[in-house]
């Protein structure tokens, strides 16, 4: 059976209980006369304070030691009360106060910090390791539940930082983001990433999902993007810079996000009210249709995508481009060597075909042939795409 792994705050509760239990076991006991037993217990409770001073502890199955533990605690019936405990895990300093229960009692413990690094968050919650955020978070959380079944509700907050998703594509790094918020609830041995949100290229991004330390390969994170400036995003890609405008929407799933090699991102993308220009593919399509397409003002673009192999393999299905004079629909794949294998359906207005510049002749042609529909096979590479009529259709 795979060992269960402890993480930051469940481990903290266990460590504090362990330390207090150790102190209690070392304390001396005295005999009290029966008539004065109750009074003696009350006096003992009032006087029984212990103090941590630069203590450290290692928890079984938790690979990060808890260091520099300082603070006071007081033993009560069924729980231990802590006052201003400070401690350090990895590079982050935290402070806590409240009640840690014994047995089946309920915890009421609070932890906070003004500076928790995302590097530490990724180590403690590996499901968030797919991307990096360069900055330190304010942190606040409440620990409830029992020692055997703790519940941790943690909130992280950061005003601004740099975002890095180069594990998917090397171009996605050093992007300014703001208003970063993260809420994670630990319960039943699983981490429920309730919501991670931030402002991104004039739009917003939200992420959520479940992470089970015993089933890491089954982790799936939902990522939704809204009103992202496509021009700013694609300006980071050398071949697309200055060629795409519009507003981008995403509805994606990030599968197995812990390892770049095994990570798969799939879902739908859409863009509205923008321009595609100076694409070699569009120029070659225009040549086939005998109509120039150097600049395509589109109304809507949408399709389903899957990105794998460190972002080097892209599959797409039902990729649709709609404009006022042409509609395109394509399904295919771009492999790790940039080789393209796809099918393309093109439907254009009859009056646009054949390079007819005379408006009267174009109108007559459009009445005779209102729409022209053709199928193509796309091959070659992304640098040099090739289009051939699919005569089998």
C-alpha cells in the first residue's frame, strides 16, 4: 500500500501535538490529598505553562522538517492552548495561535504569514507545480476537524507578480499578473483547490481542481480564461507576433500537472472580433481560391485542442473560422517536428471567387453560384504548409 504523505498544516498539527505530548510525559506527578484534589488540579492548570525555544521536529512521511519553533502552550482538559507560536517550514516563516484538540476533540487553530513563497507552495502542493509565480503571498488559514481528520482552509493573496508557464510553452514566461488569489481546503487526505484567480493580459484566469497525494497521475485542474488580449499573448510567439488580434476565451483541463513530460492540456479555445494577417497558410489558400487573403477579419474562431509532449504536439478538432465572406473548418495534428497533417473545409461567397474585381460581374457570379465549397488536404510543415484539393470528397 502506498504511504500517505502529510503536507504543511496537517503536519504542523501533528507536530504540535507530538511536542506537547512529549512535554507532558516528561513532567513529574505529585500526590494530592483527596479533600484538596479539585483545588490542586485548578492550580496545576493555571501554573502549567511550557515554552518552545528554537525547537525542531521531523514528521514521519513528511520530508520537510519544521524548524525554529518558538512559543508558549498551556494544557487544558481535552486540548492544548497555544499562544503566539512561530515556526519555519522550508523558506517560509509562519505564526499561529489557538487550540489543538486531543482525541476526538475539534481543533480551532489559526496560522498566518506575510511572506510565503510560491516555491514553497509548489513543494507542499505539487499539483500547482505546472507553472511558477514569482512573488511572496500573504497567507491565512484556519485548522479545524480532529487530529485524525483535520480540515484546513487556507487562503493566499498577492497583489502582483510574474507568471511562468514555460513547462507548457517556453514563450509563456515573465508575464505580469495581478490580484492573485488562491484558496485551498485540505480534508479527507485530499487538497481541494477551490479557486486560484488572477488578472492576465487584460483578462482573467481561474483555476480549480482536486489533488490526491496518493493518486497524483489522476490530478486534473480546470483552467478558464476570459477576455484575454490575443495580440498581447501571441506577440510572445515569434511566428505569430503582430498577426493575431481579438479577445481569447479558454476552457481547458490540465492533466497530470506535476511533470512537464507527462502533462497534457486539452479543451476548447475561442476568439472573437479580431484579425488574422500575413499568414503564409492564408495566402496559399487564397491562391487556390483565386482570391487574395492576406488579411482576414473574423467574427469568431473556436475549436477543441490537445497539447502534449512539452507543448510540441498539438491536436485540433473542428477548428472553425467564421468571417463575412469565408468559413473554414479543420481537424488535424501538428507533431513534434512541426509536420502538419490535417483536413480543411472552405466555404466562400461566390462573388469572392476568381478574383472578380468588377462589382457588377461579381454580383452576377454570386447569383449563379452563391457559395463555393471545397475540401483540402493540408501537409508540409508549419513553416511551409501545403494545400491540395481533396478530390476524394
